[in-house]
């Protein structure tokens, strides 16, 4: 029997691109873990994705995961099956343009192979307590005095 996990995520960016951060909340039964990191130069979409990736990476065993995200970029692309198509074409869109954030999409798809994940969109800044907390974590992380490099963006 797989553990059922609730993963609530958010990303923030002060300018786009600009300093950014992600906030992640993992909940299993009565256990709750929160974490966040800030980056010196990144985009909001990258932080939204990294929040999900870091949450899934923190799981020590294969789980059933419900992801709550206010990112239509993630939820709509996953539900539409787009990242798998981009990967099959060598990270190229149907328009023949390179897929943005291919490094993170690749990481996310690898994690989706490991876990049973269901994505659900929630409206941001709408009073959803857990989404608001993830947003607070992400925003606080983006405003830290010491920020790390987002290698995938800055390269």
C-alpha cells in the first residue's frame, strides 16, 4: 500500500526573470514538512516547477501524491501530455521551437515515472490556506540576502 501524500507548491519571482524562490509543503497524515530555497536569477515558471520537483525528490519511497499548484503552466501542460511529446521530439515544441525549461521538465518526468501523481490546480491568492503558506515560503526565499545560482537558467 503506497503512502498518500499531499504536496502543495508555489513559486515566486521578483521580476521575471529576477530573484526567485520556491515553497513546498509535504503532508502525510499528521506529519508536515515545509522547505524553500531562493535563487539569484530565475523565472516564475522555473520556481513553480522546482517546487514540485523538490517535493517529489524528498519522498523516500514510491507514493501516491496529490499536487496542489496554482501554476497553470505546470498543471495544464501535464494534463495535456505536452512534456512527453516535447521529450519524444528532443525537447522541441510542435512549432519547432525549443521547449523552455527542458532540464526541469526532464527531471519532473523522471519523478512522475517513480510516483503516482495527480495534479490539481488551485487559484492563487484566493485564501487557500496551504497555497497561501507555500506562496509565503517562496516569497520569503526569494528575498533572502544569500541566493543560489539557478544553473539551468543562467547557463
